[in-house]
C-alpha cells in the first residue's frame, strides 16, 4: 500500500476517536509521554488545560513520522480484523 493511502487511512480513523481514546492509543502504541489522571491532561508530567492539550494532540497528529503512521495503521488493521 502506498504511503499516502496509509496516512489518509490513519488520519480518517483518528478522527473517529475522542481525545481520551486518542490519548490511550498514542500512549500505548506510540509511547507518547501523555496521560489523563483524574480528568486532568498531562504531557511530560506537566498539566495542560483541555484546549492546549487538544492543540498538542493535533500538532502531534500532523507531525507524525512514517514509522508512527505504520504502527498505527498496523494497529488499526488488527483491531478491525478482531472486530469482524
């Protein structure tokens, strides 16, 4: 599959997730230093408000590496196969 198709597939799948679900995926699959504790968002253990945190995730989504897109694409493929 071409890189552009992988990127478009991953981006379209990510739009369906809430900020909490994206946090879990980015933390577990891509090992980002993010978390949600008691309803508060953290990046590198620094507290962020919901608007700034949402902006952070949007920037990270925009600047993901090819390797990160591949990892997420493979993860979504496995999840989609298990759902069927």
